[in-house]
C-alpha cells in the first residue's frame, strides 16, 4: 500500500491544508525460486526430495504465502508429450530449511510411480500475484531392489504353520512378494536349506549382489537329495509368480514337500519333494525385479523339525530319552514286586498256624 500526497488547488496556505489520499499502487509479482533440484531415495523407488530456495529478498515484492509445484508425467515413448499430474500448493513454513530452502517429499506430490519420467516446476505465490514457473527439472523414477519385510508394514512375510511326515505348511504374504512398489517383480522363489543342527549344515546364500534367481547356488530336490541335501533346493515351481499373482493374498498357504512321486521324475525336473526327517531347515523367500533381488528367511527367528506321522511318541511329545526312562522304570518296578512277593511267601512258610 503506497500513500501519495495530493495538494488541494484551493488551499495552498500550508501543509496542514494538504489532504492525503490513499492510492493503491500496482504490485509486482515475486521473482523466481532458485536452485531447484530433485533427488531420488537410495532405497525406496517411490520416494524423492524436491529442493529449492526462495527468491532473493529484494525480488519478493511483498510477503510470500507459499509455493506451487507443477508435476508433469512425460510420455515413455518420446519424452516430449507431458501430461499434467497435478499442481500442489506448499504453505510457507512447511518443510522449511534455512536459509529459506524447502524439501518436498513424494507424499506431498501424490506419490511417484516407478519407471516413469517426471518434470517439476516451481513458482512463488505472493499476496496478490504468482511468480513465474521455473524451467522444468526432470526426474526418472528408477527401480530399486525389493524390500520384502517393508512391502506391507506390520505384515509377516513367511510363517511356518505345522510340520508332518516330511512336509511343512507355511503361511506366506503373497502380496508382499509380488508388490511392485520398487518395480515390476520378475521372479519369486522359495528356497530350502537342510541343516544337521542349528550351527551346521549347508551354506546359506545371500541376496546381496544377486540379479536373478539363476545367480543362486541352488538345484532341484532330486539333485540335492543325491548329495545328502548338501545343496539348497527350490521348493517352488518356475511359474510360481504367475500363481501368486492370481491369488495375491496376505495369508497364502503353501505346502513344502507335498509331492510324493518325485522318484519318477528326472533330476533336472522340478519336484516339491518331501523333506528329510529330524533335520533343521532354513526357509527363504526370494523376489527379484530389474534392480536385483531381496530375500526373507527364517534363519534368525525360527528353526523347524519335520516329524514322522507314524511316530506316536512325537505326537505325544515323548522323545527317545523319555521312552527309555519309562522302560527302565517299568523293569525296576517289576523286579521290586517280585522280590516283595518272594519275601512274603517265605515268611508265611516259616509260621505255624493253630488247628
């Protein structure tokens, strides 16, 4: 608001006779924001940070209210046909960093989809006018390695349910395995490592640096059995991803060791063969996309022993040690009873009875 004095032509006797008239001067739009940049997150494909700074103080032309961000999605084919995803207002003070710099997360921009090109433009919103948009800054949302344990917050990825006669039921979060937040999933596999004890057994593969399932040193059930299960084997078929996509539930039930006729197949053919009895297992879920693979395993949380269906002792919770102790106790008790009976008989024979 500017105040301009205007003299009254009829009264020129002094300043006290000069009336003041308030006249609103035309305002200028604020200048452009500076140093606009976009940086993607190192681990999460759908997260990014948009940073910029306010215009210089001399170019603000009044009080700033906030900023407007315009997001465009570019055509995958030619990157020259942008489509408006939206314009978003950021109030002054939100995400503020000194000196007058701002960082905007993907959540403020309605999210980012993987494998798409985006452009970002920012302008200042003043009290009356908006400044001009900046030149576009481009960002490509590239794939990142899957994150199984954080695909769905609070959801267990893999939970064993029960074991019986060389088989094991597990409950799987299929929706976690096929989640495309980090990029389109290309492969999903379930790997079994047989261990003689908690500390021994086969070496366990790590997903670090693995680009696809073929990079893992694993084989079929038949080949693993031929070497005493010293090599991990796949318990899921090659087309398992297609099956999970048809039923992407959070409580997907799957039986490991369900096939009983694996001996009729060749060693190179997949077969979900029975698990060896009285062993410890590490069960691992692998999922891969274009950036690499992630694995979720039960090695640090649970260890499971398969039980023989015909073993009544296992069903009753009796171990071999318990059964041996019971047998010894029965024998000792029997001997004691015989000794007592002999003592009583001999005692009675030495006593005379009245007629």
